[in-house]
C-alpha cells in the first residue's frame, strides 16, 4: 500500500516534518536534490549537458541544488531561471546564491543550444491556476527542445489533485517524486505528462497520511496475499457465503454467467442466479456449479425468500431497464438486509428513482462507469472526468454507499474512508462484459465477510491485476471478458504461493 497525496496534503506533511520533527526545509531540499541525481544515474540518463529550468519557489530551489550536484560530478549543468527575484522562497534564494558562487551559468532567456536532458523545476505541487503568457511559452520551449525530459516532484502544469492540465504542461519521460507520487501524476491526463514516476525518500514519513481522511492510496501487487480472505482448513461451502445474483434478461445470459463465475473464482462458496426462464439452459451449460432460480414474471414472495437466503446480493448485470427489472430493483433495495452490489442496468434504473438510494437500509456498493455516474448525479461526463475526486466526495457525503467509479483509473470511495485509486490494469480490458466480471469479483469477496469498502477496493485491484496477468499471455487486443477470470485465477494462485513461503 502506498499513498498518493495531493498538493495540500503534501504541503501539510512538509510542514509537519519541518515544524514538528525539526528537519529544516533546506535539508529536505538537499535530500530531494541528492535523490533526484541518484535516480538519474540509476536510470542511465545522460546528464553530460543538463539544463535546469527553475522557478522561484522551493521546486526551483530543488533544481538549483540538482545543478550544483551535477556540476560537482563534472557534468555541464546550466540553469534557466524563469522566476522573479522578488518572489523567491528563502530556500530557493540560498540555492541560487550557491549556484552563482560556484559560477554556474544562469540564463534569463531560454538558451538556444541543445542538451542531453532538460529538468523541469518551475512549479511544484501548489500550482492551482492555469499557466499562461510567457511561462506558457517556456513550457512549450521545454517540450519542443530535444533531449530526455525529467520533472522534479510533478510536471509543471499538472494539477496535483486531479491530474487536470492547467493550461499547458511539461511532458516528462521521468518524474522523480518527493516522498510520495502525487495523485495528479497517476490520474489522467496528468499521467500522460508524468511518464515513469519514481518516489524517493527525503525524510518525510508517509505514515503522516494515516490520519489524513481524504488522502488517496493504492495497492501494490505484493499487498494481495495479506488482503485476501483467510480460508480455514476446517471449512465447507457454507463457510464462504451465499451469493444471490439477480442478473440477466432475454439475450443477456452472458452477464449472469460472467458475474457468477467471477464470484466463484475469488472464493465464494455458493452462488444462486435469479434470472429469466429463457436463460436457464444457457446458464446451466456455462456454469453447472451455480444454483438457478428462474422466473417468467415478477414474484415478490419468491424474491423475499431468496433475499433471506443470501449473505450478499448482486443486482443489475444484464438486467435490462423494463418494467419487470424496475420491480426487481425496487423490491430488492427496499427489502435487502445484507450488502448489495448494484451494477450496470441496476444503476440506470436507480438513476430514475434516486429515492431508493436514500431509503436503502443495507450496505450498498455502486459500480458506475463515467456515463452511469453522469446519470446518477446529473453532471456531464467532462465535468466528472475533470473533477472526479470532488464529485465522488460530494456523492459519498450524501450517501452511505460505497462508490466504485470505473474508468482507466478506477476510484473507490466511501464517507469516512481514505480514497482508493487503482493503478493496475490495461486497455486490453476495455471489452464488453469486463464490468460484469468486476461486479462478480467484488460480490464474491463480500460473501466471505469482507467489509464493503475493503471488498470493493480489493475486488478492483484483483480484477485489474488479472487483466495485466492475462495480457501477458494473449496480448493487448484479444482479451475477452471471460479471459479476465482466468487472469484473476492466475493472480490469486501467485498470491497463495507467496502466502505459503
């Protein structure tokens, strides 16, 4: 697990380190410069002719210090100072003075010569306004110039919280992040500007973020073994939960099959599928392990019995949005007492009757993609993409539900919980049915007793790591939704092997 703070959170960690721990700011700056040079050397970056582009804040001070360290190693390091003398931070002023004392070339206009590497130290994590005017031209010149591109902490122009591009942004091949990679460097479109990100220790303890309520975090592949539900030697199928899948409609039996098989794959003990009679033969042939409860028309009493049997419910995958589906969703949300995953058509129906969300007494786990989130909130897709963290915070503040906002960077949020951002997965997963597999994966983990938020976060991680696993075998084009289940199996097998070591 590692944290992905935004600018304000990182500044608070800086302040705590300086004021409470007592490490002076200029010492942190020296460490940042030393670690940046170490990363450049470890990556084999040619620093024989380096241009440092420095602003007047502490990020610029880091740049001045890097230039000095490179010069001490015999490299030709030159500096383009884009800031104002009058607005320099005290630490930046110290570093600039040292560079001047050493006789390092410092320009106030962008040099026309070529460099092997250009290092961006113009703005740090505190940038909140669009870059315009002369500074916009500076960023453009940096991007257009030949040579390898490196950003210190965050590429100038990338919002540290949302990944939004603030007017224009430096395009880095490598970003050396201080203490933690910033959220904006992992969220799109910021990720496209950050390139490879490497977090380096400089004396700021990431444990500071344990008590920061709205900081983002992510899981590493190595975290999966400790996160998976424990399986006891003395157990049986009932030990791992009863799953009720209210899924599928005419022509959509596949959604039921994919979700149910995924629930079994992550360890659920017993899966019962409630689906139209038309789907019986297809589902039985595809997944003989599942129990079938088929219907021709809505039957509230029969549904109540199923809800009482279940330890967890999943509703919506391939359900349709007709009258019968509407009755199924309404009755389920009004009567279910156990955790309930609402996916796909269930979300589309819920967007028509948001009162159901407010009235539901059971824990709800909603799994919308961006368009479904648009329907749920009434906000446009561009608005959500640009401000996803703020949108999620507002949505979860007004609801007790866990929200799994699916995208190239899926985010899991719940009121009172730190925000999970998934960094695994790949474009091969962008196929019909992948969402059904995710819904089943989350449901199967909840069946084994995982709390809703933790089960949702691990489910997203497993689903994505399974996608990475299967892409290694099938490539980036040919992966089908059902292949993701095989990838999840492979991922869990490797996790089990790690647990046995």
